[in-house]
C-alpha cells in the first residue's frame, strides 16, 4: 500500500522545563516514518532547504520525496511545551508545495502553515482515494510576535474521507463545539470524524460515537504525537478496512509515543508496540448513539 503525504518538513526548537533543543520534524517527517515502520510505501510531497538534516535519512528509510529541495530555508518553529499545552511561534517559512499527479492508495493532507494553497489542496483531495485531513495549517494565523493562533476558516471538505480535530480546531472550522461540531463535519460528507480532547479520543461513524481513553501519564515532548496517530489511522484503514481497528491502533501508537518519553522522531513507535496497545483498546472501546 502506498501512502502519499503532503506537508512541510520543519526544524523545531523545542522548549521544555527551561531547556531547549533543535530537532527535525513536521507532519512530513512524523507521518512518513510512522507509515514506513508499519511497512507501507511512502510518497512524500514536501519542501525543505539544503540545511534540512533528514534528506539522507529519507533515502535510507525508502521514503520517496519529489523535488523537495528549495532555495529557501526549511520551515522553522519554536514550540514552548507545558504538559499537554503548547505555544507555537513561526520563525521561517519554506516555499509552497506543488501538486503532482500520483497513484497513492491513501493520502494525508497535513499542512502546518501556508504551505498548501487552496488551489493545490483542491487538486490533492480530488485526486486521492482515501483522503485524511488534519486541517490545522489551514486554520492558523500569526500575530505581530509570530505566535500562532487559530481563526475561523471556511474550508471545502468535499472528497475528504476522514478528518481529525481538537476542540479549538473544531470550533474554528464549524463555530460549534463537541458533538454538535463533529456532527456538522459529518453533515458536510466526511465519513470518519475524529475528535481528540487530550486523553479522550472519539470517532464518529454514522450515528455512533466510539471513544477510547489514553492512560494518565507525565508528559514530556508531545510534538508529533498527533501526526503519529493520523498516519497509523490511515495505514490501518488501508490494510484492515476496519475503522475500529484503525482507531484502536492509532490510539495505541499515540500511547506508545507518549510512554517512550523520547524527544523528536525517536518517539515514533515500532509496529509491535502499537499492536499490543491497539489490541487492548479494541477490547475496551466505548460507544454511544448520538
């Protein structure tokens, strides 16, 4: 199975407990490595500058990139972590990603900030088979201090099969909260609506809301955990064609990443780790009709 990923690579300066370090990241990196660890082929559509340290890493892991090198420097963020909360500042932006024809079995659209134009977005989603959207990058704006905030944004969701939002993103997309918001996304034609609220992860399919709860734990670097979740959900859907397994395995991958206490890409779990956690979640999924 081939997974196509459209997103920027980044170099993140992560600040945690008054210490900071720089690490390569971005959904492009986290989603790609997650999919490769789950034995899927990866086509990565991204842009980064000559200063990005993972070009050889992508080649070694058989992550295929398409014309990724830019004359502009790699997108750079400063991320200030405080438990599950964080402040995000954009420090540099690379050039936009362009659309390329592809034959991927599944597609992840996960912009981080202005790298995918609405015209390119339309071409990607209308060309894909199973299209998963993490809309965060379409909702983000920056203030005079370059700090990121979310703004209400109307987005064409036609041909999107699955979407993941948190409470702030859901409100920015729909103007609604909780069940009202996720039902609104479903009314717009999305079959699988995922809603993450810290430890609580829910999936709306038809008239049922399925929920799993990650265990309480001390959090360190949470960067990329959402990307690991998204990529695992897509990979499992492509392989198993079962949304409950996809939810369970994605939750298991997120739990494994958090429990590792690792920083950066080191937190991406091996396949056997997420399978163990995923099997546990599969047997304790809660559901209700809404």
